[in-house]
């Protein structure tokens, strides 16, 4: 499998360095030669949407995605509508930040009815897609690992995400493939091939053994057991050649000096992705 020989496709997901605001993260990427960044809405809000958009424009950095939209299921119709309205704002923010992709973490069931929650996800997407088209934003469904089914997303496999994309059949809807969430799946390579033509992003980190924490347990590439290069090759073969976001939630990494993290990210990206 062909190795990556430069950082052209590397994108820093802002979550990897939790202490940095949008300005610091963008400036850090520029210092390190990382050409893209994945921004988070909460951090953009702290800096200010207009100010962050100005920094993006003046820096010339590419925004690979905005995270996150979604969180669609809710106990009442009013709550569901409020979440759809918030996703419309997220689409507007993505357009202002000059990214093409809004990442969706679809949300958990408000009760025990998983199927009803999945139907709420589908209904919300149907309502949002015309607005996304109007703003030239693609909505990327990110299936999460099944351990997050109870508190973060009822979409827990790439097969489910592919099925939803195929059913709605809209050019502004696709999938985000995060290695941490899909590596375990016996059908992952079949599903990556199935996703050809609607892959909107590829995220990498590593699965540590034992997993130190459910949420903050992601490892630096090369420190775990995920066959990252094989997954990247499959994504490439499926036709995705866009930015690859390094997205790591890990307190030990957050405690490191930020520039040291960027240097390590760059080296491990070339060595293992």
C-alpha cells in the first residue's frame, strides 16, 4: 500500500488540542505546515463566528469540516424542531466558514425506542437537505461505535449510514468514516466500497488496548491496533482523496505542549496513515 509522503491531506481536527481556540489552532497549523483544519462549533462560538471566518480567509487555511450538527431525536415535537433549527444555524455557520461539510452526530434515543429515534433522524435529514443545498453544504453522517448508542448516536455502523444515504439519494448527503468508530466491523471494507461517491471525510486516531476511557480514550496513530493504512487505502480506492482529519480525544495528549502534539501528529500521520 502506498505511503503518504507529505502533509497535503493532513487536517487537524480542533478537538485534538482542546486548549486552543480557533485562532491558536489555525496559527499552529500554519506554523507546522498543516494545510487544513476541522473546526468545532463551540470553539468557533467562543472566538466569534465572524472573527473566525475572517481568520480563516486571511490565513488561507482550508476548513475540512465543521463539527457538529445532528442530535436529532427528542422526546417532544417542539424539542425536535428546536434541534432542526439549530442545525439550520450550523449549516449557515459552515457556509460562513467556507467549508463544504457539516459533520452530523445523529444523537441518541430519548427513550428505549431505537427505531423511532432512527426515524426521527431520517425525518430531520429530509427537512434539512433543501437548506443544505441552498447553502452548498454537504451533510456528513458519522456512524459512531456501538458503545455510544445509548448516549450519542443511534447510527452505529457504516452500513446503517450507507443505507440512509442511499434511501434519501441526495447529492448533499454522505458519510464521514472515522477509523475509531468503524475499525472493528467485519464488513468495513465492503461498506467503504459501498460508500464510493458519497464519502465526505475520513478521520483517524487509534484504539488503545485496554481502552483507557470510553470518551477520552483515543490514541495517537501507531499506539493502538487499528490498521489505519489499510483503511486509508480502502477509502482512497473508493474515490475519496480529500483531507484526513486527525481527531483525538485524550486527556494525556491534551496535557502535552500543543506544538509538541502537532509535531507528533505530523510524524505519525506519515508513518501510519
